[in-house]
C-alpha cells in the first residue's frame, strides 16, 4: 500500500487547523515550556555542584529546590505523554469542535483489544 505524502500532509494540516487542534497546540506549548524550564533549571542546579561554570549557559531557569525541579520535570513530561494520547484519539476520530470527555479518562478501543 503506497503512502501519498502530499495527501497525508494535507489531511494532517486540515485536522490540526481547527478548534481542537489549536487547544492541543496551546496545551503542548504550555506543558513544553514548563518541562523545558524545569529540566533546564534542574540541570543548571546539578551543574552548580560541579566545577563547571554556569554563567555562559544562557538557559532559562527558575530558582527552586533541586528535588522540586526534578519532580516538576518528570510530571510535566508525563503530562505531555498524556496529552499526546488525547491528541491522537481526537485527530484519528476526526473531532474538530470539542474533545470528548472519554478521551481523557477511558481506555478507548473500538474493537477487541
């Protein structure tokens, strides 16, 4: 079965360019920013314990305890994975205006799993 790349790209853009697509993209941006800042902050905090200078790294960081930064990075990474599952369910089933509640809470399986 050949893959028509032009058709796949067009259909993908069409499925993302709607209300649900914008909501999910916004969710990815927010969660991604939280993850990046928590990860960078934890990394810089860890680097501070070594002899490596951190003044020239230029990474966005926040001042918080190392353990809190690591927990925040892990939780936001898990939230990004959860959002990916919701996005896949939404786009595969073609919902454009609202995301059905069961996509957030239920294991979605149309046929015998």
